[in-house]
C-alpha cells in the first residue's frame, strides 16, 4: 500500500497545487511511482501545471458514473516518467462523496508508491472528501499570521479525523519580505505558531511559476526546484515505500 497524502491549507492560494506538482515531480524523479488526485472539483489546476490539460478526456466522475474504466481516467505525464494524474471534474455539480472517494483512493494505493491529493481551499465538503482516504497530510502555509492560523485550524481538523502524520511546507518564502513584515522574529516562531513539524521551505520563485504556468516541470537550477528535490528526499526518508 502506498502512502496517501492530502495537501491542504485551509486558506486559499497558499500554493497547494504548485507544491503538489513540484513535490510529486521531484518524487517521480527519484524513481517513485506517484499519482496525483486533483480533488478541487470545478476549479482543478494540476493538469494545467503539468501540461496535460489538452490530453484529458475523463476525470474521476466518469469513473464513478461508469463512463470509463479507472485505467482510462489516469493520465501519465509524458515529460515526467513515473508521474500520473487523476483529474477532478470541471463541472462542480459532479462532486464525489467522501466514502466513494476514499474507496477509490485506497484501491489505487496498491499500485503507487505515493498518492497525493490536491485539496481545494477551505474546510467544507471538498476538504472532507480530500482527507477521506488520507493517512498523512502536508499543510502548505505562507509565513504570515492568517495563513498560519488557517494551517493550525486544519491541523486540528486533521487530528480529529485521526490523521496525525502531518508535515508543514512554508511556501513563497522571501527572507527580505519576512524581515520587513516584522511579525515573527525567526522561522522557529512561524513553526511554533502553526504547530506542525517542518518538512521544508519553498522560496518565492518567479521562474518556477513561469515554468508551471506554461505546463512545464519545475526543474533545473532554480531555487524552488532545489527545494522540491530536498523536500522529496526528506519525504522518502520520513515515509519510506513499503
Ligand atoms: N513558490 C512560489 N513562488 C512564487 N509564486 C508561487 C509559488 N507557489 C505558488 N505561487 C503562485 O501562487 C498562486 C497560488 O498558487 P496555487 O494555485 O498553487 O495555490 P493553491 O493553494 O493551490 O490555490 P487554491 O486554494 O486556489 O487551490 C499562483 O499564482 C502561483 O503561481
Ligand atoms: Mg489549488
């Protein structure tokens, strides 16, 4: 059984989809077989970030509604060997219930080293579905009070659902902006505020965004790619494949 990790934040726009794509790309580059399940029904984005949007025909609702076999709905990323995507529906009416979603995720976990679920913003129905099959979580937060408060709230909700393997990714970090903000004295303060063990820090990196917005893998000698490589190695160490 592969590990099933939900990438969540409570607050919108912290970088969940970017971190999911970057981390999963880095894990695949380490030779792992990785599936991303986009759970942001109506607002999916991972397909765009990984450049497979024009290839998608089916999504998870087609599997649930019997329009296709699950194998037809899982898309391999041509540019990244070992990385696969199961898209969420573009139509927000096609919501999947937590019980159905968790059954699908758990059945698929036999075939992958890692499954990552890209959670929508908020703590409503989409959040509940996203966490339903997960045994671990990555909380993505920015180093600012509101984002950290939301991260802390999400930690409580995850704990209430018996998800206790939780790691923090601080995304869009800029040393100069952090100093200018004058809210926290150092990064230890930030980690204490959210109360989650740190997995890694991804810097603010426009080059990475430019790659992702063109559907190209975040790779090469840019700061965010290096951060994702380090985070992937730490993840494998913390959670080795069976
Ligand atoms: N490390 C980074 N450096 C610079 N910009 C970033 C970084 N990570 C994400 N962004 C930008 O932040 C914005 C939000 O990112 P993203 O869509 O990944 O967030 P999200 O948490 O998935 O959002 P949502 O809650 O809407 O699903 C995007 O414009 C993205 O390009
Ligand atoms: Mg997103």
